[in-house]
C-alpha cells in the first residue's frame, strides 16, 4: 500500500506539472526555447540518417503501440490475470486525452521549412496530426505508456533477473531514443516532447496502480 500511495502522489504532482506546462505554452513562455532547440537540431540533420529515424518513429506509432498493448492485454487475460487485462483502457484514455489537447490547444508544430518527413502512420488521417497543433507529442506519450507497461509486467512476472533488468533498460532506451527522434526530425517542439513524456508518465503510473491494486484472495 505505501508504494501505491507514493504512485498516487506522484500522479498528482505530475498532473500539476503538466497543467503548469500547458499554461506556460499558452502564454508563449517557451516559444523562444522551442525555436532554439529546433534550430539546433535542424543544423545537425543528415539526409543519410533520415530513413533510420523514420523507422525509429514507427516504434511510437499508433499501429505498433496499439498492437503491443493489445498483445499485453491478451497475454494477461490468457494467463489468468483477468481484469488486469483492462490496463489497455489506460492506453486508450491517454491517447484520447492527447487528441483532445491537440484539437483544442492552439500550439502549431514546427514549420515546414525545418520539419523533416515523419514515419508513415494512420494518425496522419486526423487533421491535428497534419501540420496542425502539436502539443503533446503522441509518439512520446504512446512510447512511455506501451513500453513502460510492457517492462513493468515483465519485471513482475519474469523469474530471470537478467530479463527483468533488460526489460527496464530496453524501455528506457526506447523512450530516450523516441524523444531524440521527435526533435531530430523537427516534427515536434521540445515542449511537445516534454508534455508527451509527462502525460505518458501519468498514464503509466495509473496503469501500474491498476496492476498492483489490492485483489481479493479468490482472484
């Protein structure tokens, strides 16, 4: 219980930070920093690496992350964990909240003059994903939730210390790589990436609270 309480407190803190970030973005307080970071990343862009980072982008795409979350839920269900499989709802809720923000918070993404082509995705069917509002980063959010929950479950269920360590390290590596990918391709401002990371962390913690919730003895 103390661990769950700590996570609930952490969620509350992160919510406050996310709201503060939203206010700062709306007030234009991060505009200059966003531009500086974008220009710095644009100056180091190399055409030869473009396909590599487009491939990296696919790791956080709606297609890959949805498949991962569905596979995780099916595994939990088939392994006898029953309602734990509902952790998929956390992922859906996080994505829905991201879309709500993208459609309602006026925060245009990097201009076409510096943005590079992103990896192909079904998300391009939505107007908010086609050069419109860009806060928070959906790729960042989905990466944190999907790979974070996957690592959490592996660490809980795997008997191998090596696999548990690799799961955590792998999730962190993918998250860090995705953050760099968003900035390297200049498809998001750094404030978008931070926002996606915060919102993803909130959803991830909520998912772990659900998975570690007190259960009845017969379950």
